[in-house]
C-alpha cells in the first residue's frame, strides 16, 4: 500500500470511529455537539479578544504564551485521557504489515481530525492574526499555523507512544482517574495566577515571552511577529526551529513505535517476586481496636490510599474543605464560620459507603447476619472517617482562626463543626443503607447510568437533613451571639456541639444498622451496576 | 463437621424457588435436595439460571418465591446459622481488589470473627497450598484470572464451612491452577464437607462430581448420582445434549470453502 493510500485509509478509519462513537447514544451525540459549539464560541471569543489586542504592547507575549499553554495541554492530554482517541493506540495496528515511516505520516494526518485540533487551529489562527502586520507576515502566518499545529499533534503522539505501556497498565488507568483533580487544582492555580497578574500588569510577563518566542511551537508565532517587524532572518530561524521540532518529535515517535511493535509486552512477563515485605500497616492494625471494628477501619483506610476513586474523592474533599475557608480568610472576605466547610465536605465521604465497595460488597454481606454485625460494620467505617476528619477539621478551624485572628470564636466554631460532622456521618450511614448506588470503576463518572436521581436524593437530602439536625447547635450559637453577655458562655458550645454530634452519630448508626442487615441483597444489587 | 454431614443427610434443600426479571423468568420453580458430603455439580448452558440459583441459595439475591434451607436452617430467617456454615465464591462479583492476597484473607477471616492468630495461620497454609505464597503481597487487582479464583476460594474456605458454593470456579483458569483447585476441593470433600459448583464444562463435572443436577431454561431437568443422570449415554455431554434437546448442527455445505485447498 502506498503512503497516500495508507494515509487516506487511516483518516477514513478515524472518521468512522468518530461517527460510530456518536451513533452509540444520543447523550454522546449531544455532548459532542455541545463541545463543538463551545469550542467554536470560545475560539470566536478569543479571536475577537486577540484582534482587539492587536497593536497592544503585550499582544506578542500573550500569543506566545497561549501557544505554549496549548502545547503543554497537548503533551499532558494523552496521559490523562488515554481512551479519548481510538487511533491513539498504535499497538492495535501491530498485526498489520505496515512500516513505521508511512504509518507515522498516516497517523499524524488522522490526528488532525477532531475537536482538539479544530480548537487549536482556531486559537493559533487568532494568535497569528493578532500579531501579523503586512503581506509577508500573513504569508508567514499560514506556515506558522500549520507548523505550530503539527508540533502540538506530534508532541501528543510522541508522548503517548513513549508512555503507551504505562497508559494501558493499571497504574496508568489509576492515574487517569486522578486527572479530574489535576484539572480542578490547575484551574484554581491559573485563576489565582490570573488574579495576581490582573493587579501586577501584563508587563511582568514580557521577559518570559522573550524566551518563549524561541521555543516551538511558540517560535512559529514569534516568527510572524519578527517578520511583521521586518526581521526576516530571525523569523526564518524561528520557523525553522518549529519545523525542526516537528521532525524531531516525528523521529522520537517513530522510534518508540518501532520499539513498541517489536518488543514483547512487559505486562505479560512474570514480575520478579519483590520478596516478603512487611508494610507499615502492620503497625497500624496494632493501634486499631480489635474485632470487626478494627478490621473494617483498616480496610477503609487502606482504600482511601489505594483505590483511585476513593482517593480522588478524599483529596477533593480535603482540598475544598481547606481552600474555601482559608482562601476566603486570605482575601479578607472570610468568616470563621466557613471553617465548618471542612467538616461538611469530609462528612460527604460517609455517604454511599457500600457503593464505594462496588460489588465486592458481597464479601461484607456474607459476614453480616444480624443488626449487631451491621452496626459494627458501619461504626468501623465511621471511626475510620473520624480518624482523618476530626484532626483535619480541627486543624482547618484553627488555621482559619489564626488567619482571621478571631480566637474568642474558636470554641463555638469547633463545636459547630463537630455537631455538623456528627450529623453528616449519621445521615450518611442511614442513606448508605437506604439509597445505595453504584460507582463505576472505569472513567470519570461517579454514578452508574440510571442512578443519578438516587445519588442526588442521597447526598442533597442528606446534607439538608444534616443541616436540620444540627440546627439546635446553630440556634444556640446565634442566640449566644445576639444576647448581651452571651460571649461569656460561648465556650460551652464546644463540649455541647461535640456531645451533640456524637449523640447524632450513635443514633444514626443505630437506625442504619437494622436497615442494612435487612436489605443486604437489595444493597448488593444496587451497588453492582458499575 | 457437625450436623447434616452424616450419610443420607441433606446439605441444601430448595423448594419452589422462583426469580423473574421483568418479563424474563430466570429461575422457574426449582425443587432440589442436595445430599451432604458429596461433590455436586450444577451443570447447564449459559443463561440456564445457574448463577441466579446459586445467588439465591447463598443469600446474595432475594428470591421472588420459595425457600432455601442449608443444614436445616432457613437462609432468610436464620442467617446467623447459615452464614457461618457456608463459603461462597460468586461469579462476576469483585473482591476487595486493592488489598493484597494476604490482606484479603486477613480481612475476611477477621470479619468472620476468627481470632487473628488463627486467621494468619490458616491464611499462610492456604496461600502455600494454592501456590499463591509468592504473590501474597501483590494487590489482587494485579492477579490473573486463575489467581483471583484461587484467592477467592481461599477466602471462602478460611472459616472451614460445611458447604462450599463455587460459581464457575474453573472458568478462565489455566490447567495448573485448575489442578491445584481440584486437589484442595477433593481433600475438602473427603473429610465430609459438601461442595456445590456450577459449570458448563461437562468433562470437568463428569471427572469431579459424584452427584449432578442438570439445569436448562430456569428449570432442573435431571438430578441424582452421576451414573443415574448419565443413564445409557456414553458421556455426560451426550446425556446433557439429549436432556436439553440440542442437536448437533450440521456443518454440511455451508462452510465448504473453509480448510485446505483453494484460498
């Protein structure tokens, strides 16, 4: 087969994969169309924005920075969304009699089909339009856009091929589950950085821009700028840099592809026995209470660390529980009561306990034969949560207090936190028994299809009831704050809130236990859908 | 072994068991008495209702109708007595895969209420016998199919149950692991315990079991000692095909291009 024929075939393959993917479900079609519309809107907006910036002193810096961010996105993308692109995995083509060189050209062409390249194309076009002045610059711009796009795509391919073993292994899939988190935290950081820049001015970025305009793919944009300013030699050198990058990345990609197709898959080789290693957790189990409680706690804690879904949920809760009160305090807009956020966010982890087990819940169900067993099971899980939550909520409250320098209020906010935590754990235990739902282990969804309503009832209803349940403590806090001389007694809210929270938790567990024991087959059926 | 293991005793008694999923009837009224101390095979084609039946018998799925007794105790009314007496290896359900093999056994044994030192002793022996000692510190998620079946079986055997239910224990298992599992099961039944396992591989059932129940389309078609069910047929496979009414499809002229000669 000739290179042209092969390229056409691979591109057609990519198009059919796209089409068939859309044919699978209306939801997917809607999602795809929505993302196309969003991409076009965003692209149009930034096009307008960049053109509006035309002639501004910092426009080149922005355009260059944008190109580098795009490239970074392309490089990171395959690591976190390995399943996003069917043609991405060249190991599927191993059995076909193809040579690497033509295959690479074909795959590169196929990679240019899709939303990602379209988006990139729009952004790059906007960037060069903002920078270009004069006919020669526009001519350079055409070459620059093509080169920059090719650098992005080739970069993604080279990274993916170099890491394909990782991406198809369990560790890679675990990594992918955490990607949502990286995106969320990254957005926060970018947001924070943008706010800083907004106050400090764009001029601060100009030195960075001066360096970046020599690094592909931004060097292609830099070339347009250089040509606009009449420095044709510099522009040519910058374009050549981008072209060299495409060639270099292509070679790298080709090398790892060849290696991939000829070397045996390491995942089928017997791993060397690491030998008996006693983990530190043996010490942990000695510290935990004996019997079912300690056993359940140990398993729950291990899962927080080892199960990617559980870990992602925990890290999100821990991060948001800290970020909301502390960032608000840092910006001077905060109230100490925001510190209760930590308790609230972490309390959510008690919800859908059995869904977190997935269908492995049968192992638990086989050992629960009475409400007493169910009580021990739920108590173990609640205690495991408390082991992390109590110190963390306390820490967040103390840190927020220190930032706001409002020490007299510390006891009442702590008391409120503990009451809320108890209420969340109590309602969480109850709704775990009443509204269990599956958490799919693959992909990013946290609810199995058809169970979204259940999840909403469980979490939203639970949070509202938790708020209602802790209302006596909230009322007492308000009362002591508005009554003259109430401040003198506000410290009482700490022991009262803690005791009230503990009481709620005990009651919640007592109510949830018989329900759990009675509904074991129904719970198992509900959590086995993922 | 305690009660129910004597000669002629009944390990499992099923009466009028039904399960429907909407329009579809998965199990259509099963009555069955499984003798204690035997190696019992539940055979049938895919979709016959074997897994549904075993799930209902072990208390993992609530039947629409019918009763199940294990060693004289009702599964749904006396779960304390039943759950202590049975071991289960279900098909299609996960294990706690983010634990290592040894941690999984330690967890299961302690949940069963066994003392910690006893659990560790039994776990070590089971891991040795099942040839998993080398992988005991590996996470179960990284185990192969055969290793998963073996660790699942170890977890089911840990509390020394009277009756062991295994759903497709040999599915996807390599010959070496299969032989290991067989050895353990044979040793276990020879001491008077009962094994009930499902399979669609007749040769396997024929070579392992002394008592079989044949299932098709949610019903029991035949049950009894192996020789009785086999009757005049040369193999269980033949007897089974006759029972479920499947005829060998003629490969006549439809695929006449397949094989040697012209490509």
